[in-house]
């Protein structure tokens, strides 16, 4: 559909309804969160968590290095997400793929969004779009935010979003992606997850290098990737393989799903063949993936039972994520800290118990006369050789370490609560 037609049909004037309000002082939103929560977290990590990781009684040298590096990696990743706090969710799904693979149609369909996201036979999605169920402070399915390059959050009515496709601004000097960094779209669904719709890129096209880089950047923070392929391509291209490899580089926890889209465009037999071929290519390329789903947003009667099963499975996957969990994000950083502290507590407790036993044995020796103890021979000397104060000190220090690890978990819980944010508007 032509842009002007699209705008006319939706009764929207791009300049009056989007550009002017964007640069006016109206409808600006702000992120309100407890100040310093992130600094408190960093401070706790450096002053209390690192010393425990580097404690020779808890981890050996090799583990220390490994654990410390992993902690730094998780912290950096968390800080990256915290710049876009609406993504502070258990699960971030990024949907990636070439132009017109059907990414946006898939999201509209899977999240039952009533087609509010712009789709088109030509390049459609202009900027990374964050779809967030249950976002406090905005009316779901009625409003959305545009994030400007200055970091301003401007609210608009959802009706206008559909028209904001890639070349709606063609009549203007600059494209949307030059004024807008991203869109945030709240939905009425529940669930502690967010979906990122990325602008497709055109392999081999110099001009779409920016789109490719921007897609890679916005996908890196995801822990699940849906890579969408138009089944009419017949296989996964070299470019897609390279794209996936660069996204997954150094991210061993990220799960990859392949969506073989527009299944309705191929006969059943050839669908299965293409699916097999892609599976083989991925295996040859040593790309780890969870599964390949056949999908179609244009279902009708052409769909065979295999495709139907795949569609069902993909819908179930989303359904599972939608089971609402109201707590704040369990980002890997937090479970990692918990695991490390649990290990520290467990280890201290074992030492604590063992040292107490040794201490008891040593103490009980005092009850016997030297003659009685002769029976112990060398063993007696060895036990007596143990310094009582040293044992006592060790017992105290393990007891303190256990208490401290517990305290750290409590503090992290508290900071987690403070990391929660609210969207507020001045008017
Ligand atoms: N037949 C058929 N067409 C589809 C299907 N999914 C999407 N399409 C069509 O494919 C075209 C592109 O869909 P989009 O959802 O805009 O694709 P996209 O991957 O988001 O594209 P960009 O945002 O430009 O990267 C549109 O004309 C859709 O109607 C499908 O399952 N079957
Ligand atoms: Mg799109």
C-alpha cells in the first residue's frame, strides 16, 4: 500500500500528528526509579561479592578467575539492559531476519496485537520496536512511546503506529530512523517478557549496513532469538548464517529458534524438505539451535498437520512465557550472584561443622588423664599440636562468612526492588 494511501486511510497527517507533537513539549514521559540503585549494586559487587569470590577457602584459583569474569560479564550486560529499563524482564525475545520475512506479521499474530505494528510488502519496520506486556504507566493497546535520539519518551495514540513504516517520511528530508531510536508498545497481555521487533536488513545492500548493525545491537541483549526466514528462500543464506554467528558470539546462554515463515507459500512436501535442509545447514555450520518451527500467519486450509503442530508449539512457547510473574526481572546476574552466595554459604557451613567437631575432640581430650590418652599414641600429639585459637578463629571466620553471604542475598533482593521503575508524566 502506498504511504499516502496508508496515511489517508488511517486519517493521519504525518506532519501534524507525529512530527509536530514529537518536537513539542507535550506528552513527554519520564522514567522514575530509585536513584543510585544501580550504583548500590555495583558497590555491593565490588566491596562484598568479589572478596567472597576471591576467598581461597571458597573457590580455587582457577574458579576464582572464571567466576569473577562471569560476574563482570553479567554486570555489563545488565547495565546495558538497564539503559532501557522497560526491558527488565525475565525473557527478552528478539525477532530478526531479512526484509519482509514476516517478522512483524508474526509478532502481531502471536501476541494477538490486532495488527497495530506496521507491515508491508516493502521494507516496513523503521526502528527497533519493543513490545512489552503489562507496562505500568501506559494504556495497553491504546498508547505507545517513541524514543528520540535525545532519549526523550513521547506518547502517541496507537492508531498512528501502523502508519509509521520505514518510508513514511520519504517526502521529508530525513527517514524516521534518523529522528527516532525506537518505539515502545505496551500490550494488555501478561507475562514477564518483552519482544523486540527489528528492522529487516537487505544482505549485500550498502545502505542497509546501518539496519544490520542496529539489528545486531538490539538483539544482543536478548536471551531468546527468533530468526525468521521466508520459506520461499528455500534455505538459510550465508548472510543469515554470518548474522546469527555474530549475534551469538560470546553468548552461550542465548537460545536460538528458527521460524520458517509463510509456510502457506509452499506445498507440504517441500516445506518439510526445506526444514530438513536448514537443519542440516545449521548443523554443518555448528550453530546451536533449539528448534525450527514452520509458521504461517495466513493459515486457512492449506496448512498440513506437521505445520499445524509447529504453529501450536510456537504458540505454546509464547503462552508459557505469558504466565504472569509479577516479580522484577530475574536477570542472569541475580541468579548468578545467588548461586555464588549459596556456594559460599554451603562451603562455610561444611567447614564450620567440621572444625567444630575437631574443636570438640580437642576439648574432650582435656577430660582424660595423660595415662588414659597413651593409648592414642602419635595421634594424641597430632591433636594436641592443633592450635585451639587457630581453630576457634577459623570457626568464627566461617560463621561470619556464612552470615555475610546470607546478608548479601538480602541486600541484592532489596536493590532488585529499588531497580523497579515507573513511567510518569508531568501533566
Ligand atoms: N502468505 C503469507 N504472507 C505473509 C506471511 N507473513 C507475512 N506475510 C506478508 O509478507 C510481507 C512482509 O511482512 P512483514 O511482517 O512486514 O515483514 P517484516 O519481516 O516485518 O519486514 P521488515 O519490517 O521490512 O523487515 C507482508 O506483505 C505480509 O503480509 C505469511 O505467513 N504468509
Ligand atoms: Mg517488520
